[in-house]
């Protein structure tokens, strides 16, 4: 079976600049050099080879030196670098992908995850080979994401405050409390022994299609057939984006 490359198109619908970060998990070259600046309503597109696997997230409140490309971000910071080679500091909303390829099968797998917390909303829309929506991969090849502003409903004990006191991100219960029952570790390291908590249920209520804890697979993993042209990844999506 012949596999084709896929295109990731990033669209910033936030009212503020974000700095998307990309991290490849299978030794592939980083997309977009690992990170870049994206102004409000701007777009950027990158091609990924068959079998590519990795994750994307938005960094906020960043400041980078124009020559060294080093600096810091309020959320999602990856070691102070504009071009990420390590994962971002949590809490952060993630979009995760494994594309179809010779060693990964004939389907794309993707999800939006709040397991590491939340900083901005993210939406993922599969795009068909000729302009339309959907990749021809069945009913599970469809829009997913987190439209709700979780920061606005974040409990005080999970809040990450910015310099001026505003909530810039919402931590997961695992990060906040480091307890096995929230992290699905130790005696709670299996689906049978680690279920949803009141905190993960808060995330799930806000964003029903996103991962809310480690074993939230049944309603949170999406697939498209090989040959899907690509995916539109929207930061700060609206309800209208789920229908377009």
C-alpha cells in the first residue's frame, strides 16, 4: 500500500499571539522547526511524512530574543527555546497524532488531550483529499477538540495564575496532587483500578470529546483512513468550527 504525506494547517483564532510547538516522537524531523510564532487569525502549514507521530500545543505569554531565539513562556514553555526539542511545561492542552505508514498501519490516529491540563482550546478537523471535510475514514473520522474555556471554570486548587493574577492555565489533578489515583500509577495503574475523578469529570463535562484522564480512550480517540489529506488545528476554536 502506498502512503502519502499529510498537511497540518495551524490557525490561531485566539485574540492573542500563540507560539505553536511541535514535537516528533519517532525520530522524524520536527515540523515547523519545532516551534514558531502565530499572530491572531494567522495560519501556517507544514507537510508531515507517512508514519509521522508527535504532538502539538500552543504556548502563551512568550518572549524570545530575536537573535538567540531563547526566552520563556507563561504556559507550554519547552526549556526556554523557540524551537522545541523537549515537551512543554504542563499544564498544557495537547493535540496528538500518529499518521498511517508502513510501520503504523493504514489509519491515522488522533486526539485532543487534557491529561496534562489545559491552557487554550484546540480543535482538530480532518480534511478530505479535495477540499471538503472528513477523510473518508468512517464515522470516527471527524472533528474533535476542546472548545470550552476551561480556565474560566477551573477550581482554585488547580489554577495556574499569571503575573497579573489571571488564570492562564488549569492543572490536572495528577500534577496538582501527585496522588496515584489521579495519575493512574502504582496500585491504580490499570483501567480497572483508575477511573474518572471529580476533577477529570469537570474536564470531560467541559470538553466531552477530549481525553480527561489516562484511560479515557473510548470517547476520545479518533481515526481516519490512510489518504486523508491533512488536518486543520485551530487554537481557541468556536462552536462554529465544529461544523465547518
